[in-house]
C-alpha cells in the first residue's frame, strides 16, 4: 500500500499544478487616468489657505483564490468578483486601487483581469528568490507532511490593480526560512508600486503583502510565530531599501495578526506606521461604517491598512467601510471581507512637482536591482545569436527549474528509482493450448493471476488450438513481453558504477557555482603623497 504522505504529496502536486501565473504587468501612459468608464481625474480641492487636496479609495481584499485540493468550486465566486468591480468601474464608484491577495488559481487570475483595471502589478512569481533574507532558523524541524518541502508550488498571489499609471515596481518574496507549515507551498512576499496620481506633486507608494498564517499553517505556535517574526523583519528591510521616504505610503494586505497581540506588538515595533483602525477610532473626523467591538478592533481582523507621511504630501484616512461583506449590493464572495479606506492627500499649492513620470516596461523576475531603484526590464542581448529554437524553449525552463529547486530534483530522482517498487510490472496475455490466459507480468516471466478461488482466469479463443503432435515449443518458457521496459535504464550496468553515476547526477544538481568577484588590482597607481621627510 502506498503511504498516505505520498498520496498527499501527489494530490497536492496535481491539484496545485493547476494554479495560474500571475497577471502580466501593464500600465497607463504616464500621467494617464482611467476615464473611459465613468471615471476621470480626481477632483482637486483648493482651500482658502492655498492648501490643495484630493482623495483616493484603496481596497484590500483576500479573494480566496485557492486551487483544489485546498478549495473547490470557487470559480463562480471569483468570476463574480471581477463582474462586481467591473460594474462599479462603469458606474464610476469603484476603488481607485485594489490590493488582491490569494490570486493563485486560473479562475482567480481571470477574475482579477476581468475587473478591467488598466494598470496591474503582480507580486513575486513562484521561482523568485528573496533578496532581503534574514537567515533566521525556526524552532523545530521542517515537516514534509505539513508542506515544508523546500519547493514553492504557487506564486505569491499578490496583485495591485489601479486606475492610475504605475511608474515603478519592486517585489520580493519572504525567504525559504521565513515560512512555516503549508504557507511554505506559496511564495508569499510583498510588492511595492509607485502610482502617479494626476495633480498630486509626488508619487504614492502602495505596498501589498500576505504574511504567514497561524492555525491554517498546521504547525506548532512557536514555529509559525517565529516565521511571522522573520517575515516582519524582512518586510522592514525591503521597505527600507525600496521605498522612497519622501513619498507617502500605504501598506495593506492580509497580515494574519487576528487575535494575536504578540504578533501585532512585534509588527508595530518594526513598522511604526499609522494604523487606519487606530487612527479612525480616536478621531470623529474619520467616518467609520464598520461594527468595531472592543478597545482593539484591529485584532478582530486579518486585513489591515497602514499609512506613512511624505515630506511634500500628507496622507490621512477620512472614511472606512467594508466591501463584499454580504450587505445589499455587496455580496460576500470570499472568506474575507474587503476593507475599503478613503485617504485624503493634501499639499501646499506652491509645492514643486516631484518625481519622474516615465512609463516603465514589464518588471523583470530575475536579478536584484540596486536599492532605491525600480525593477526594470532586462536588456535584450545583442550579437549574432539566433532566435531561441524549440529545443531551447522546452529544455531551458526545465534546466532552470532543476537548478533553482535542487530539492525538487532530488525528489524526481527518488521517485524515478522507486517506480520499480511501487508500480507492478503490468499484465500480459499468454496463449497455451488454445486458451488465452491473462497473467501478471512480474518482470522475469509470466505468473498466473489468481482469482478469489485461486484459479487462473481463462478465455477460449476460436482457431487458436495448436497441433498436439507439434511439440517443438514444449518445454520453452514464454518470455514476458513487457519485462524489459522497466529495466532498460539498468540493463548491463555494474551496480557500483550505476550508484556512482546517480550520485554524480545528484551532486551536479546541488552544485552551485561560486561567482568570481573581480577585485581592483592593488597599487595600480602610486600614492598621491609620500611619507613625511624628516629634516
């Protein structure tokens, strides 16, 4: 019998293989705004003091876009999410920016694209590696049965949709050691997009993240709490390196800090930003259309939004309400409610316009740009190299997959070698004395297939009777026609040499070439000054 863990792994692999790739990057021309379906540039208000202001609506929404076997039957609700937001855009009442989480399945990707937002920026892909890893070790041991395979089966599931132009994108996944339990199957991380809001003198940084779960991770509390703590520090390092401090920033997503004061306190220690729930609870000027219970309503939800001030543009929340919560006109289509926040952006009238507004191409998925720079497109190679052949298009991605995921390569080798143990040799037909017998092919020769009464199953075939006087075939053993198919790779090979060859292949997969760093030659030029001369 095949162990349950193997069956679980096969089910996860087959089911999660149906996960779709994140939407491709797209954006409006620089300074553009989605005005084709009831929208238009945001209205700029001018006060008597000369202060100018405008508002933008930001929605954070976990759409529960998981694939079987984690979820099933989600296609209809995910399509409805796309239709609702598209209809709101047509009426001019849709959020200006939407932060999506759990965009894993193909149905979830189709739902996000169907919203029709002209600018989309996705989070880390499945194969992207972390640049800001803290290299923290989690307590306990990694458990394969809990999804800690060392291989990511899904992307980050993060998408930022906007009706404004996107002028810069940065993204990074949380490291391999900063995950616990089944969360390790997805490449969770953070994506940061800079939006050019017409009329605002500075770009707006919008960050979207999804952090490690608690009970859903199915591991010990100490382990998933340590993973969340490590992700908190990696998020801090990412924002310190990629965010522009002069710009106002909004940080939203699924933080998985519900009913966990320890997680929340540690997060606020490293991210002392303004919290929308906290700000609006203490100020009557912020209209709240939510049912908040207790003194800390931010601990009653996973979905939060933080904000930080810029040097030229000030940002404050002025209204908070729920979307997709089951209210009339807002159907509940996920296990999360959407959190919609209206922000007021204000600046002085004589503030100079800041920030460049150059449209960027699709951000690359490889490499790590320098700190403070946005991801840019990889330059196309020059020279006489011809276009990629069919062989290159098929083999190169496989090589890259095995190189980036050595654990997966080792699993493939183990599974290939275990096939002879787990899978029988098959069945074969044998004709004897005019009777067709279905027998089990054991690998070296046919063996009878016994029924419940320990008798071989026979099926007589007309015209197949042999002449009993012709006994030239008597005494000859019928060879198993299919026995050689499973041993072709091991035939005529010395066991020691075969073991060495397999070990060499495994070592080649795990070997990582160490880059040679070019160092400047010493004493290339004489020193500018000589030693002092004593008189």
